[in-house]
C-alpha cells in the first residue's frame, strides 16, 4: 500500500522515494532476479488524493477554505515530491496532493511497469487534480 506512509501526521503522506521502495520490494518478492518486472506488472500503485494537517485528514474542500483565509504559502518538498501548505507563522502545515504530485506518481507507475494505479479519492480531492486523469 503506497497511499499513506505517515498516517495522522503532517509529514509527507506518500514520499515518492518511499513509494518506489515499496513497489520495488513487493515486485521482487520471492522471485528470481529476472522475474522482478513480471511481478511488478501485477501490482497497482496506490495514490492518495487526500492530505494531512496535524492529526486531521484534509480534503479538497478543507484546503479551499484554508487557502481562502489568506496568508498561506505553497511550498515544494523536493525529497518527497509533494506540495505542502503553511501559514505565515508556520503553526499549521498540511501536505496535500496537487497535479504535480499525481504526475510524479503516474510517471513512477509507468517507469516501474506496474499494472496500473489506484486512487484513494471518495470525493476528497480538487477538480484540478482529477483533470489529469
């Protein structure tokens, strides 16, 4: 499962390097070296379309309200390949998937040759993210 590494925290939900490590490890399984990619072709890469702010799950509606209050900065975590949002005094921080976040995970799925992707969505994301699909 690559939806959520750090459940209920404000750390990155699904860092790209972690997702790659999980999928590569699952793809190897008990297989001999030459069969790794064939196992990966049976797996789906999980992509979360929700975020975390502290111990609260964050939906697209939550983010729109928070962004509308003003004073929110959007920053990029290069290592995790995820955007995060913070207020001016940095007392609140939320990681939330953006189109770029999703693109990096779709590229990873293609690079690994997995069977496809599975989104954890259920009405939790913004329309701009779904437009990628």
